[in-house]
């Protein structure tokens, strides 16, 4: 009996194109929230981001074991630890591990700096708020980072200190994503009530 | 003579490139936007046009396009030159569902060779440049590895010296196009062979600029609201092309009458010179607006 493989929505090329355009727009406008739900069929946003950008040519470090075996098969990417991974997925509402040291690239190849995908419960809920400026932002912009643990912003400051080396953050809740590229300058305002 | 059999439509996947090639381009584009002005290396694919005819821009556009996009292609401001018309036809052939246009305002993605449209582009528009030579340091350093180190350290001393030597020899900086421009205070880019007239449009734009060099296998970007400073000395400011005539009057387009656009000089068979807008869509829209204006109606 013939069986057919049902390809999940986020792995279909036309949906990946639309997801990519939303991600590119988010990266070009740091702090703007992109809603992915129209193209994900209820798959979590972090998985949609990985599906849109990853294939067998990249490595992923799954720090909090969020990816299931089926996800790895569709993503085709190789597993890696954080030190060598091009993409890192982690829970953002917990503090990063003390020894976490993602690859930052080097002066001649800064593009090798990791893309870190942080998964939080809610992006737009009152919580951590920061003042951001830099490329893609007209003047300054207050960005709400919802339930993101502030320690990530503190650690990010160390990682992006020596521009152009650094990491680029994609912060996801269930259906939305927000980008903080390494070029964005951040002034933390602390947690709101 | 034997009649030529009509060709069937090409049976390519959407966007001609395979999905892995598109993903590699997309990852490079994300990093290019995250590191404004940095030339991200990528595996430029063989395309059905020769390298040097816009393969870099073509690959970026194919990685961007979706069925709901409207695409415009210009070559030196014209939608109808051989390069632009053929690339537009190619998009229609391999991106079924994509709408073609020659109107700047209707386009979501514009691929360009050597011009930025006169009309300010919106935040929802992307301009993709075809770039022949991506590295502005190539004129002062032959070694690619050394150039990468110089870019990383933002060490442009030798480029400044080259500009200074121009000043000493010719009393002005003689670069007419591909004017070296510093992005977000760090990387200096070659903005492709756009005229000086277009360089200020890179500064604090609303739209996203993407640059693709297919032969040199590099992609770079200028995100929206990003500083773009053409290199110049404080006592010798950067200046754009001068279109004033011998009487000190700004030349107007012979077709639409616009006096605030970049002009092409045309030489007729009888050796009479005339000046026309380089951006054909802008010229046509200005002409339409002039013809529809109440004053011209009453005059008619």
C-alpha cells in the first residue's frame, strides 16, 4: 500500500519564503514584532524560524532539548554544542548557563557569529524593557522583551562588544519573533512591574 | 527554411534556484543586514546569464520573491533596456504568480543596475543592486585576505590617502561612480556604479538596500535608517553631479520638464544635445501629472 509523506506547513517552500521575508523585515527593523502564525499552522515560532533558515549545511545547538527527533529529520542540520553551532536554540525566560560562550566569528569572518533563538512565553507582556538604537531604528526605540531574562541582555552586551564580531538574537514567543542584531545598541531599563 | 518549434514553458521550480541554494542566500542576507556594509561570502550559483550581467542581483531577487510580490527591473533607470527586459522576462518565466511592473510605486522588489529610483522608496520596498566589484579597497590592496583584515579593523587609511592624492593631482576627488561610502560608521562599501547623485539616497532611507556581486560571490546590505557617509574631507565636501548650463541655469528634462532629477545627455543624429530624466518611470509619471494639471488643461 502506498503511503504519502505529509510535509508540515513550515517545511513547504512557499511558506518558508514568506517566513524568510518576515524574518528579513524583522532583522532590518530591530525591535519590530513579526507575527508568523499565518504561515506556521500552529507550529511554534522558533521551529518556523529554524525551518526557514536551516538545512544540512548548518549546525544547531539545542540547549534545552526543545527539538524532537522528527524536527531534526526535517531540519537536516547537524547537532552541535554551543561553542561551534551556527544556530543556538535556548529558553529565554531562564538565565543563560554561566559557561555559555557562543561563537562570535572573527574580524575577517564576523558572519560566523551565532544566531541565537531565544524562546519565551510572551513577547508583548509587560516585563523587560530596553531602549534601542542603531541601524534599522529611526532615532531610539523602546522595545518590550516580555518575559526574557535580563541576564541574556547583560551577556549579549559582552558578546557584541567588539563589533563586527558578535551574535544576533531572534526572540520568539509562541507565534511572534523580534530581532536584535549585533549592530543594535541597547540601554536596559530594568523590569517594569 | 524549417519552421522553429515553439518552446514549451520552462518547468523549473519556483524561483529557478533549488531550495538549499535559496536558504544559503537567505542566511547570507540575514547576516548582511545584521552587519551593515559587511560583504558576506556565499556560493554564487551558475545562472542562465553570464557572470557580469547581474547574476548577483538575480540570485538575491530569486531568493526574495514570492507569489504575492510585484517586481520591477531597471538598467540605468530604464525598464526597457535589454538587460532589464530580459531579467524581467526571466522572473515571469520562473516565478509564476509574481506580478511584473514598470511603476516604482507598485513594486515590492526592485532589481537595479546602476541607479536608485528618483522617488523615495517606502519601508515595504526592497532595492536589489547588481554589483560588478563589491570591494572599494581593491584599488589600494590587491590581496583579498589583507582587504578582509582591513575591513574588519575599519582600517581605511590607504583609501583616504588615495582620495587625498586625487585632491593633490586634480583639485577634487575624481571618482564619478562607485563612490566609497561608510555605512553605520564602520564598513566602507562600494555602492555599485550608481552616480554620485544617488549616494545620498542610501543615507537614512526607509527601504532596505541589498547588494549582490555574483562573480565575486559577495552579498552586503544597507538597512533602513542607517547612516551612509560618502568619504570626503571636511574642507572638501562631497558633491553630486552638476546639471547647470553655461548660463548658470539648472537644465530641465526635455520630455517632462523636471529640474530635480539625474539627467542623461542624448546626442541626436544632427549632433544636437538634449537632456532627459534617467529614471524613465519618474519621467513618465511627471509628464502625466503635468498633462493632467488644471493649468495645462485650461491652456489647452
